[in-house]
C-alpha cells in the first residue's frame, strides 16, 4: 500500500476508533485525541485531573479498542520496584526463576504515579526510554508496542512525591482532563446508572499499531515547520536570546530538545489523522500546549500574579 493510501486509511481507522471509545467515554474529546496521538507516535502520556473524571476508564477503554494487553499498577507509598518489574525466586530445583511483573504488558496504567517514592518511580524510567528492564543484572526486552499512561490528581499534594523533571520529560504529553459540560454530565449519569452495558470492540492488533507508528515517522516535514518548532522551544528558555519578556519574567526553566522532537512527531500524527500528507505550522500549534506544559517551570512571580503555564505558551504561539 502506498503511503498516501495508508494515510487515507488511517483517517478512517482513527474516526472509527474515536466512535468506539465514545461508546463509553462521553466528552473529553481533547484527552482522547492526544492519548491516541501519543500512541500513534509511540509516546507516553500523563493524564492530570481531579477524581471521577474517568482517567482510569479512558485508559482501559483505549486499550480495549486498540486490542492491546492492559495492566493497572496502583502506586502507593509502600510499592517496591520489584512490584512493577518482577523478581527472581528459587524454584523446586533450587534454580533462580524470573517472575515477570505487570510492566510486561502493552499498556501500563500507572495510577497516581506521584504517590510512590522516587526509587519506585525510577523503576519505570528504563522501561519508558529503552523499552526494556534490568533485574538482577539480566536484561529483558518488553513486548512492543509499549506505552505508559500515568494519572495524577492535581488537588491533593499531601503524601505525594512530585515527579522529577527527568521523568516528566519522558512523557510526550501532559493532558489535562476538564469537568464535563452540563449536557455531558447528564449523559454520563444516564449511561452509568442504567443496566445497559456498552461493549468496546478491538479494532486493531499490535502489528497494526506498529505499522501506524512507522507510517507517522515516514511522513515528510518541510524545513520551515521544523525551524518553527525549534524556535518555539528555544523561546521558552529564559536565558536564550529569543526569550520574550514574559518568559524572562515568569519562567525559571525552559523545555529541552526532547520537546522539539515531540512537537514534530505529534504534528505529523495530527496532520495524518486530519487527512494531510505533511504537517504545517498549524499542526505544531495544535499540539504545543500538552507537549510544553510539563517541560517548563514557572517561578514564584508567576504564581503570585496568577499566570498559568498555558498563558505563557499561548503568548509564544
């Protein structure tokens, strides 16, 4: 199949996938779109929202619709790295045998990832970056495709361990889930308090998703779009010459080169699902806020004056 045909096919697949997920997830269009884009790019996502906004249900529904294995890990203060990666035990023949942990799955839901100490958070780092884990000096490859979709509750900060910048940078998107509108909430209540069960059908296989990831990487990008993305990321760095007055006043740190890479990859996927064969500057702008928002650090002045990260990114766009 030619690449043009493959992109046309992807548009159809994406729309049927959205309507399949829409059987269970009402509203949250942006969250669904960015979650699917991150999967098509082979990236990880951080879902941020107050309790009850269907973060866990969203991840579960997406994994069912994609036909992938799904494991949920509930992060708690006493969770150990071996609870995620697996451990070696002595079998009857007094030989060490490796028992795989929940990380050996296609989609990992890291529920409330900031509730566990840094040692356990770090157990995910190698898996997220290298798609492999090392236990007792032995190297184990993870089955592809592999994604971590983590959730965080923005209200409660007591008893939490904020993710270090290095780990936040591993997430392609930081997706904020908003409260539903009145109409959507009425729909949610109707569908969840009746005895009608919606069945989500698997529309893809692992091979299909790997093929889509390869297709996204093959999409050509013009130099001016790449330069726009790199300039945009450069503008978030307070010490750079391109930084605006707003950035110099309100930011401590800007985004690193991984942001530029992710902007281009996500722009390619955003273009493809909209039937375009090459991304333009508008596609970069469409994905900029969820890619940059967790990679830049505000200072006290921004907090005091009520300036949000989204305001700063919007001013740069």
